DNA sequence: TACATATGATCAT
DNA sequence: TGATCCTATGTAA
């Protein structure tokens, strides 16, 4: 569940289950926050929220459970009772009367107070929240256009959590395709309106992904594909993980490659390298 | 069994 | 920019 929309959905589901409840039991795997169960058990949970790709569970009295899923962590909600066995490593579980929230595989699990939260090295570097309901295109465009970023490649720029918090690799590939831009492009060499176009695309695709649990493809196209029996994975993306398949816009096979240190997918015709600008969708 | 890969991030350079 | 870490998964051998 690693990118902004997935983390925010998890936070909202956890909040619906946990907010206001006093956990009857908090279960920790060996080595996870040793001895801290007692500090959390019976203590009312105030809320669960997302910051960047981290998830914060706030307990009454100022204790905050910080978790980051990196590439592989996963939250699941289970009915009341023991957590069923799983091939994944259960790291912690919060048991309430209405159900249990279980975190698997994640390694970054910390207990913080407000002071440590403010000084947390990951959280302190985060830019504004992409999925904050009040977020505006203009804010994102202004941050992308900061002069110090002019020389960064677009792939690296969009994924830098200090520019805007919440974008990851799949959203980045989808945004660049949507804007007709090559991942190795640089704002300094592109038309002036490029940051505004990127910002609009980022906001639209991230919000759609949140709403649809991960679909960045055109929704009518995704629905048509579903009718023809396509799996969720096969219909959700515009280019991401579609290497070798025809581009939805022009039919050219999608290319896969490393760009700015990350694996990326693009249409070589719709997103040409060394070109100022790019086709609008 | 081994290896490559991954929706992430940090650190050294 | 590249190496490295974390855990899980899919594929090749």
C-alpha cells in the first residue's frame, strides 16, 4: 500500500475502526517496541492520520504510534478475536471491541511524543500534503517551480517528498505520461507552464487513485476493460507496469527502463526525450 | 535455491 | 547518482 493514496485510505479505514476506542489489547511481535504494550492498552485512540507515506495513530495523553510501510508493509483490518495466521510477519495488532488493526512486515515502528514528532527526521522533511483536501494546484506548481529544482530530472523531482508529500513511483510514471513529458526532462529546459500542468495532473490522478483504490487509468476505459474480464492490475494504469503493451493513446509499445534511479514506464512517442513541451492528453 | 524486482528512503560521494 | 537496507514475491534453474 505504499504511495500517498494507499496510505491515506489505510489511515481513514483505521480511523473509522479505532478512533474513540480504548484498545483492549495491543499485541507486539518480539523486538517491536519492547515493554510498550502497557503504555497503549486501555488508552483511548484519538485519531489515525497520514503524513506523507507515514501513518500516525494518536493516543490520549500525547503518545503517537508512528509507522512507515516502506515497500512492503501492510495494514489489515480483522474481525474481533485472534489474528488469523498469515505468510507475512505480524508486527503489531491493536484489538478493539469492533475489530483489530494488524500491521504486517513493516520495520519502521516508533512511539513518539509531540516533541519527538516535530523533530522526526522523516516527518520534518515533508513538503505540503498532496492529498490534503485544501491543497491547490497553485501550491504544488509553485513548489515544483522553485529555482533550485530547475536542474533536477522530473522523475526525481516529483518523488522528492520535500517538494510535495505523497507521490511515489507509479503516480510519477502516470503523471508524466498524462503530461506527455519524458522522465529525464528538466523544468529549466521546458515551457514555463509545465509546473502548472504537472501540478494539475498530480492532483487529479492522486485524488482519483484515492477514490478508486488505485486506478489512474481513464475510468471509462477501465470500466470497459473490466467488462471484458481484465484483472484489476491489468486495467488500473496508463503506463505503469505496461511494458511492451500498446500505448492507449498512439499504440506504440510502452518502454520500461531506469530513469533517475527508478524503474519507469513511458510511451516513447507520446513522451519524447529532448523535446521542449509535449502533447496534452 | 537463487536471483531479480518492488508502490521507499537514506547515506556516501 | 549509486550502493545499501528492509521484507515479500515471482520466476528461473
